[in-house]
């Protein structure tokens, strides 16, 4: 069954207030085109869950679409901090459930396995846990190990309404390959009630059947497939294209202030009627060709 | 040797970091100095070290500078590319990581690390990176090595936010919280510290060549334990400096 559709239609399936797992990690495989369309459609009040904070979450927060972020922290590395997320936390306009990377991966894993809770050695003794007690006291608890009697911190599973995953290769059913590190994308998708796959390449199912061990996301978990090249720009997609240094710097500078960020949104999000329009705005085919990954290096 | 060997404080720290690693150990690293320290150990006394990055990367051999762990440049020629549950779960959480390198905005007399915020957590503050895998490594690794710049604002009696626990308020506090392991060393650009086995308070182990004790103490906001017998940190050898400059980091890509 074909599930291919437009980005606008896939995004329109997400109601305001939904819980959405996002596939980005800092500056890699961020669901940027998706985030732009969410902002354009005026979807609000989202809860976003992500292992390590990425540009897709940051622009959604800055664009006013997010009420709550459930994440493990993170920055853009040498490209600096996620200013929209940090500003939201500092100003109290964004509810932040801050965990660690592993706590997030485990919460998605518990959701994927259908477990009632998952024990973890992390967080204990830290102010991260104290802060969670204030922000989200119902998301963790303690149990005694029935075998040893040891006391364990346990986390509540995450079961997002939808996972949005930026991948390299998928077919029209949504069977998808993720190349390179997958962070916790597989657990996110399998924890979620359904998934939207945004793919750089759309291939016939025969291609998938030839190398099925590469399939990370089975099509039966997928509700929509969107075939959209450069949909993660300006972030990187391993083996397809590199991150766009100049554009990320432009974003980083703009997002330092609410005014600067609004100008960025006006130009690249509201100023583009769709993703194809956006690709023209950032420099079109000539610019994008310069970002294509070297086949040996993968970047 | 007739003339004194020239080296940078960064190179000395990398060598001190390498010295902390034993052959065959599994080491969780981040970018920067820990990478050089670990590669150096691997090319000298510890060829069978396994290097891992939290997001699912084992033994990469990068040839270009990465902006962070998410940069495919730092995954180049890896032996494994997987994910968090694989690395932080089946390796770190299971208890297989021998050494984790950690850094942060500030640390304190008991090796607690703050990577979350500066200011008053209940009032006005500036928010930074948060945990990432830092809390997980601090909680689950058998031991951790903290790398931090030697400045009074980074070496405080107590951190304003415990992102990654060290020995908490000292003594048996860490064990009481249900945590194993803990920080074994703190390496700055002026000295190497350990922790007192009983009180778990930071203790000077050695001072880097060319630094006076007053210089070390006046750039800290707390008083560490100072033993009577205080050695000078062993400087890098000519071979170590050559390896760093010519083979491990000829482009200077890990230097901050």
C-alpha cells in the first residue's frame, strides 16, 4: 500500500497538543522541512521528545509550536547552544523535562517494548533528578528489585503520538533504512503510535527486499511517507549531504535574540510557501550540489 | 637529553590523561583532549583500548575536525555505528565502561560536575547544555577522569547544579545514593588531583612543571587537600609529543 504523500498533508495529520518524537541529533538528520511546515500550519502546544536536542526541536520551540520538551540536553557542539530552547527554559515559557541521553533512550525503549517502567542506574543523587521532581513528578518512581531487594529508580515509558524520522532511504510503504549512527531513532519509532518517514530517496520495495537486514523501520509502523530531498538542510544526512556551515552560523546568530529569530522565520519559513521554495531561497541547486557527501567519507 | 623538551600545557594534559588508561580498557570519550589522550594511550602502552562515543560509535579514525559527536567526520572508519541503547545501555549501563572522560562548566571539591546552568536554579540563571551522556557516564562508569581549565570560577566548593554526580557531599554520600565508581582524577592545566579515600575531598596529586603551589591554590575557589610530599607531574616524552603533533593531531583539530 502506498503511503506517499505531501509534506503538508503529513503535517496536517498532527493535531495541536500532540506528543511528537523528533529524529535529529544536534546537527544531524534533523526534521527541518517538517518543522518549517509545522510552524507554517500554526500547530501549537506540542510535546517534543528527543534524546539529544537538535535543530528541529530548537526551531519548533522558537516558532512557538512547543509547550513541553522532554529531552536529554544537548548543544550544537562548536556551533554553540540551542538558543531558542535555552531562552524558553530561562524565561519559563517552555516546560523542560531534562533527563540524560540514556534516560531518554531507555524511556523510548520501554515504550517500544510495552513495559510498564524501566529501571536505570543514571540520575540518582543528581540535581537533574531533583529538577524532574519539580517539573514532572509522575514520570519516575522507585521499586524494590523482587529478586535482590535492591532499590531502583524507575522511569515511565514514553509513547509519543507520532515519531517523525528523517531517513536516507525508504519505499512507498515506509520500510526505511537509516545509515550511520541511529542514536535512539529506532526506539522512538517503535515506542510511538505511528511514524511519519521523510526520506531523501524513495526506492522500489524490491530494493528493500534485496537488503532487508538494513531495514530499521518496518513499513507497518508508518502512516505517511514523504519523499523530499534536502529535507534536513541545514543539518547533515550521512552519506547524502553535509551540514551547511554558513547557514547554521546564520541560524545560530539569528537565534541569539527573539527579534533576530523572527527575521529568520519571516525569511526562510513564512517567506517560503513550501520546501521547494525554501531550497531556492538558500541558493538552489548550485548551492546544494556543493553540500553533496563524498561517497568515501560519507560527508 | 641536553635541551629541555618544549610542549604545550594541552599536550601535557593529554599525556596525563593517557597515563590514566590501561591496556584493554573500554573508554567513553567526548571530543577534544580526551580523544588525543585516548589515541595516545592506544599508540603507546595500551594498543587494545576500545574507544566509544555515546551515540553508537566504536573506534573511529577521524581525519577531519568534527563540530561535535553528531558530525559524521568523527564517525569516519568506525568499527561500529549503532545507537544509544547499544553504547550507553549494553556497554555503559551494564558496567563495562572502565573509564569515562568528563568536562563541564564547573566542578567542585567532591568532583561533582555542572553542565546545566550558571546562576540560581530557582531564580535567574543561564541555561547551557544539560547532561547529554554526562550524567550516565558519571553514574555508570567504573571510574571517571575530569578534564577542566584551572580557573577559580570552574573550581568551586560546591557547584550550582549537580548534572553529573561525583562524591556529592563526600564520605559515603555517593554510595548512599546508590551509585558505583566515581571520579578518580581531575586534570587541569596546572595540576593533577585525586580524591581522599575517606572524605572523598579533592587532593592534589602533582603540580605541572613551572607552576608554584600558590599559583595552583590561588586559582581555585576551594582548598583541596595538599599532601606534604607533592611531586611534579611527569612531563611528556619526546616520543609522546612527536606522536601527538605528527600522527594523532597534525592538523591541530582537537586543540580547543
